[in-house]
C-alpha cells in the first residue's frame, strides 16, 4: 500500500530559493519502533519534519523499499537516529 501523503526534506538546488508550502495535513510514513521482520512495520501519521534553510520539502508520491530498508528494519544497517524509524530510502515526488 502506498502512502496517500508523505514528505521528505532534501537539500535544495543552488539556484532554488523558495520553500515548498505544506498543506498542514500529517504525512503518512511506513515506520518501525523495534527491529524484526515485516510484522514490525506500521503505517502511521506523523508531523512533517522541519525544513531547514536551503532545503526543500517534497510531496512523495511513491517510495521504494530496498535491501537497505530491510537490513535497517532487522537492526543491521544505518542505525543512527531514534524510533520511530521511517522506511523508504528512495522515492519519487514533486
């Protein structure tokens, strides 16, 4: 199931100087709070992350789950940060 609304914050291109407006609606994110198999995944509503200067907020239309996400969910890859962890290292948006 793909999220109906999701977002991600990325560095802005050097020539871009505006901020993407937000709708105020919460984002939908595929998350996990403990490590394990697919059963630990939960679709949750979260507040949009803050957008620092020089970054853009993208409205994600689709995310891809790849082996980095699987390894992270198992507790074996890129463990920085704190729960809830958000799955989806790649995506397409506008």
